[in-house]
């Protein structure tokens, strides 16, 4: 006797659909995992480059402050022409000792020591927010010119504004 096989193809079709459905779900899960990983990688890189850019900006501001300290120490020790500032009694004494003793090394060491002391003094007083050591500068960030006038507290607030706001643009006065 021959058995009828009506509907047996339906079982094969349902079985194939179940297999295809399972494979497509697995492929979709792999795609979503890859997308999440890619997004995470992008965010990590974006954070790295933002931090790198912020570090460069902070170093730029610190260089401006250090430049002001160098100018302060230089004007204490030397005249604009580069000769010793003989109107300053401390420098005048060192210079006269040099002329009498002819010890260039001693003269240079003492001038270097005073220069360094005045450099550190300026930075220290600036960071302590001493008004006499305020810095008034026009600085350039990208295509913007920004005026920063004041002590460290003012500078710190302005730097914070610039670093926190990615689309910083100076307010128009």
C-alpha cells in the first residue's frame, strides 16, 4: 500500500523558515553588537581628541602666563637694550662686584638666581590672585580674539568657559 504524503512539504517549509529565522536573528544580533562597538570606539576617540585639544589650549594659556613672568623678571634685571638694570640697587651691586672682581661666572650665576626668583615670584603672586600681578592679554583661540584681563581667578574662569563649551565664541562687547 502506498501512503499518502500530503502536507509533508509543509513540514519542510516550516522547518526551513525556522532555520532561516534563527540565522537572521543571529546575524541581526552580530550587526547590533558591531554597531554598539563602533559607537563606543567613536566616543572613545572623540574623548581622546577633545582631551588632547584641551591640553594644548591649557599649555597655550600657561605659556602666556610664563611669558609674562619672563618679561617681569627680565625688566627687573635688564633694561630694554639688554644691559643690566642699574637703576635697581640689587642689580647695580651685583654688576659693580662683577666689575671689581672680573668674575663673569659669579655675575652670571647671581643674575640667573635673581631672574629665577623674580620669575617664580610673578607666577606665585599671579596664582595667589594678587592684583599687582594681573595679566591683560588679547589671546587667539582658533579664529577668535579673546581679551582676558585680571588675576588667575579671571583667567581660570575664562579657560573653563573655553574648554567646557565646545562651540565657544567670545561675547561681543
